C-alpha cells in the first residue's frame, strides 16, 4: 500500500491555522474579544491567543462550530505548550519580564 502524496500547504492554510492577539488595555481587550475574534472567525482562523501582560495571563481559544471556546488559561511563570504551537514549550515569564507589577 502506498502512502498518500503529501499536499503542500498554501498561504491560506497557514493563515487559517494560526493567530495570536495581544490585549493591552481594557479598551483594546473589549475590541479583541468582540470585533477581532468575529473577524477571525469569519476568516476561519482556528486559534487565537489573548495575552494580558498586566494580569500575566495567556488565554488560548479555539474556533468551534458554535464560535470561540477557551481551551486553556496559563498564568505567571508557567512553562506551557499552547495550541496551535504545542510542539514548542513557552516560558511565560519571559513575556512579563518588562511589565511592572
């Protein structure tokens, strides 16, 4: 039995697979959680990260049939593997290193 031919990823495949968002203030957080996520959902982007440096929080969202679902929340100095980049361990403490407490 032969292996199926590998399909080469297109630009659209890459765009539809990954996305990170940053939320810096209450004003942009509201926009990120409503308008931006709705836009990304219409574009069939499958994942979004909401990063809140003040709260030292990374929220991982996945697009499902009913909309965006929070699949993980990571805080402080955790070492995490977060979709869709779960092949790479991230040290969250590095994100917050320059943020005043």
